[in-house]
C-alpha cells in the first residue's frame, strides 16, 4: 500500500472476511475471477470498513507489540505447563502465579530429581521471558515519551505508554474514522443490537476488531477504578456513580469505550483538542 501511494494511487485495504460475502452466489470453488468481482463489489459499499494504511514507524512499533504479546502468551503457557507437571505428583497449585511459585519452592524437594530438573528449567525459562517483557516495556515507554501523539494520549486517565503506543501504531492520526463512536465500534466496545418490529434491544459488547487494543483499554479502565472513590474530580465522581448504578464490569466497559472516543478526539484534532473546557 505504501508503494502504491508513492506512485499516486489511493490504496484501500479490506479484511478478507468482509469481502467473501460479496462473492457471487452459485460460483463453485474459489478463483481469481470470483475474488476480483467480490472485491469490486465490496469496495463500492458505503459502509465498508477499511484497514488503515500504516507507515514504517507504525509497523515497526506494532511489531514490538506483537512480540511482547507473544512473550506474555508464552509466559502464561509455561506457567500452565508447570502447573500441569506438578499436578501429576499430587501438588495442586492455585491460580495465582506468585502463590504457584511459593508452593513450588516449598514442595519441590518432595518431587523426583528428574521432575525437579524440569521444574527448575521451566522457572528459568519464565524468568527469561519476564526479562524480555520488561525490556520491551522499557522500549515502548521510551518511544511514548518521544512521540507527541502518545504524550497527548497519556494525559487521559487509564492510558499508559503501552496503550498509547499501541493506538498510535494501529490507527495513526485516526483519520480513517469519522467519529469516536466508529473507533469504539471498531474495537468491539459498543453493545450489539437486536431489533425487530420496531423494538430495539441492546446486548453484550460485540468484541469485534483488535482484541489486543481492546484488552489494553479494559485493563486501563480497571486501573481507573482503583482508588476512584478517594478522588473528588469530576471524572472520578462520574466513575463512582456509574459503578453504583450499573455494577463493576459495566462501568469498566463504559470507561474503556469513553477512553476510545477521547483517544480518537485527541488523535484527530491534535493540539486543538482540550479534555476539559475553560469553565
């Protein structure tokens, strides 16, 4: 897409799952002609959602996030492997990783020598993974401090360096979205709708789009709730009233959706965006 832009074209990237419904009915199998017809039909749809074209810096930043997320998943898998290994010998570990490490250190001497070697290797592997995650967090934090868009995003409550860098890497200046609600819907933070006979019913959030970005926003929203009852600013009072009226998890999702809208405004309007009015 970047190469085509250099030659004066306007490339549009579409996810394959949004194009396949336009493949002509009755076509047997998958071929280039049917795909070309479906692409031509899909690209002209007024509500087609396109994938933002990323520059090299955005793509490099996104590579850091993908590798970091891979380390986190590998760490979780290794802990589960360790938990399953010691359960074969009657040691049932709790879900908490800290409690798991504490139990392993206490019960390791009762295990066979070969199993002790396996446990030690797994723990060393986890330590190396945690060192890698810490290093990637340090790199992302440095990048966030040098990027003016990330700095503006970090002014919002619940948006840290990792989330700010991930948003900038994924959507850039957010010009591919008309408003903040489109971004929230793209991230799967808006409720699904069931309508029939003029009656509308809202259900759970759609959970569409980038699950990594959605997870970061939800985790940031949970951090906002910590100690919110002790703060007296307008946002904290709104958060506390939301928890009282709708419950903890609905409040978390509402804060994450609100932050997604605010992030769009911050990226779209740049320095003209003001979180609070002068009054």
